[in-house]
């Protein structure tokens, strides 16, 4: 199989030929048809997430077809379309797993970080962490849902019943979540880099009632804000934008340091929360709603051997929505 492999942080991915492996007892082998390029992949490549199992094949927004089944796998069939996300395995025995919080498992494996991912023509995955998908929608359009959509959904749930919702960083996750929030009848306020009129117009085209710079004061206090951009400086700005009792959710796996902030920004029962990974229950709930919502993802396709270009374009913000590798 062909793959793009990270050998050392801060270096380009290297094209490699790897042997096709047979799935273990609980695994499936998937022929990869599309794999989204996520900001978390950048954090892995840039060394901002340490402890990656190098060399590693990145990618955790995988859509493909089951090509082989491990001997203990049930509920899936050869040729069935499936999706695989970030959470690739949990032990099922640690205190967090036993309390139904497998996203906080003490001994997890993560796709494209501690087990090989989808920047390849094929990938092995634990069948218990693969989502069975129907035939509606193209492979490329579904790929961003497997992380940008899933983690966005978990962040939205944690944000609570906010009617006025601020989204800081309007990339892959926010462009999906804005559609979910509008479907739920919420008002979306989009915050982007100053002067980024293109992204602000994109947000308004998806139903945002207001779009402006991250430093701007929204026209009315927010009930909650979700921060997708990995910029710690946004935390005090978001806290200042939410009302008394409001909630700010940090939805990324990595963020630059949060600066010192005056206590008055947190006072009056404002809450600052983080999202870590997701559970399979989150995934099942979200994917069940996708056809009802009619989510339309905006994707920019790249061939597999241009994965480095896709990562560079993501880093520079050269496209709207999400990049997707199509092997």
C-alpha cells in the first residue's frame, strides 16, 4: 500500500510503500477512499503533540470500504462503507471507561498519532471504533465529519442550550457546527482573523447572523462560545463576550498558553471548559442527525502525494472548509 509517513516532527511527510497487513482479531482493513486533513494533524507534524508513535502515518478523518475482517469482528461486512475518527481504541477497564467517559481513557490509542492513520491507500482499524455509514453523500464530503464534525458536536453539547453561540476560528469544524446550530434554531456569531473578509462572508453564507474579528465585541452578549482556533489569547476575549453565567468551551487538542486574565472575566459564574476527544456515543448521536440536518461540507481535494501541500495550505488558511486527501 502507498502512504505518507511522518518520521520526525518538523519534517515533511515521506511517500512510502508499506506491506498490506492482515487485520487482528478485532480489526478490519479498510481501503481508504478519502481522508480529511485536520488541524490536529498539523499539531502532530509540528511536534506540538509529543509522544507520537514515530514513524507514523497521520490522518484520522477516514472514509473507506471494509476490505478484510478479523476473526472476531461482527456487525460489519466486506465492501461496507465505514468511517474512522481520532479515538482508535480504549481499554474498557480503566475508571473513566467504566464510568462511561471513554474519551478520557487512561490507555487509549489515537488514529494517526499512536496508530497508523488514513494518509494511505489502506489502514487497519479496531472494528469496535469504526462507524458504519450508509451510501448517502460522497466519500470526500463525509471525511470532515469524522473529527471536525464529531468534536464540534461534543463541544456544542458541552456548550449547553446557548441561543447566541460564538464560534472563534471559522475553519473545518465551525463551518459544520454552524449548520448544526442554525438547524437547531440558534444564532451563530462567527469570529475570524482581523481583515479576513472572505471567511466572514463564508460564515454569513452558512447562516451566521454576525461575523467579525476575534477582537471585536459582538452586537449582543453571547450565551456561550466555542474556541476552535489553537490560540490562547482568544480565551479572555471569549470570556468577555459571554454574558453572566455564560460558558466558554475550548475545543482543540492543543492551544498556545492562555495569558493572565483579570478575575472579573471569570466572575459572575462564567465557566471555562475543555473538550477531550469524543465517545462512540457522541459519534452515533451526531451521525444519526447528519441526514436530517442536510450538512453540506466544503472540501478542497488533494491527491495523496500532495499531503504536504494540503498541510501547508491548512496552516496558511488558503481554503474555506476542509482539505481532503483522495488516494
